[in-house]
């Protein structure tokens, strides 16, 4: 898929090296079509890494996608420069009068903090409420999924006995939804989190459908029946080395993390991790763009 991004966004060079078709603004303007307008609310600290991961995940459909990056105005980023944010990102105030075909709300490393104590919680609640009337379909990832399940459905997160970190086997619970078309019976997904929303609590909500789960990681892929809210508890967008970076970051911080499960060959952190979840990530985001965004959105936003 031609992803339309700003000409000088750093992620562009990385994607082009991976032979991913990235369309700059000049070429996109020459095409007589309406691209899908996708808003990404990036809550991760190192925003450049998440940009690249999500652009890669959105890159396997013939649809043209115009990406808008957004950050929280009520939070000061410590790991991404203000120069990068000012140049490539917008704030909610700048887009709240617009409508979007799709939206992605990323995870954030604040899961150990009660939702109401997160410094940008009020702004995030305003954005999640706004998304119900201004976005055709919204994907919420990891902590973003937990925050949305709490805000929209009152489902609170629970602390896990130890951090869930690794690549886990998942299986489908239903094939009746377009989101899981083309999925294998079993597939792998990375997870990296300290909290969870119990499967049995999600299943009590009549409007929610659990599409896939893991015996180790719990509920994984959830959507409401209308398809305008999708919740992903893991990180299918992660690249090969993301869990490795997190593991060594925690080691350096003296946290003494467990080695990510099912990640390093032979369980040895000296071995290069195998990439075993990319096809699932591509299929998931392609299905979302096609069936929940492109097939549902009006031509005139």
C-alpha cells in the first residue's frame, strides 16, 4: 500500500530500506483518488519507533492511506524531541473539528498507574468520546485497549503476578467477523505488559466479542458488535528487536526482568530473535483497513 507521509519524516528512510512502498506528498497529490484518512494517537515515549512499526503494519493493501500523527498536549514528552513533535505531529485542538476514516490509539508505559492519575487522562477521555462520532473505526493497542475498555465499558485492569513478556500462541474463538478473515487456527503475537483485563469480565459485556485469546496471555483480540471499536491487548506491530530492547533496558535499570518467553532461540538472549508474527500483523491491519474502514466510511467525510 502507498502510505502517504511527510517527505522528511525519519520513518520514511527505514521503510524504504525494507522495500515498503512509501508515497511522498508530491506524488500523492497527483493521484485522483481520496486516500483514507488515518489518525494515529502515539502515546509511546520513543515515538519514532512506534511510527515505523505502525506504518509497516499498514503497508499491505492497495488502498492509499494518509497518516496524521497526534500527541497529547497535556503531557510533555521526555523521550521525543519537541522539534520532532512540532514538525510532524498535531494536537487534538488542531483536528477536533475534522473527521477521520480510522484511528489508532497506541499503548503507553503507564499501566502501573491508576487511569485517573495518568496526567493526560482527561484529554484522552475527551479524545475517546470524540472518536465515537468523528472516526469510522478505532483500534486501541495494549494499554490503549485497557484504557478504552475502562472508559467505554467500565472494565478495570488487574495487576499480573509478574510481567507478561514474550511471544505467545493464540487461537481463534470465532471466524464470523471480517477482522479475522484469513487467520490461521493458531498464530503468534508479542506481549509486553504488567496488567490485564480478565477474559471472563470482557465476556460479560453483551456488546463485546472476543475473537481470539491465548492460554498464557488471556483475551487478545476484542471488538464491539458494530466494529467501530477494536481492542488489541498485545503488540502485533512490534518489530524483531523490540522485546530485546525492552529486556536490555530493564536489565540496565536494575529491574532484573525475566527473559521474554518463546522469543530468543533456545531461550538465549545472545541469539537473534526469530520473527514469527509479521504475517498475522499484516493480515489484521489489512482486514481492519478494508472491512472496517474502507468498506464502511463515507466518501465525503
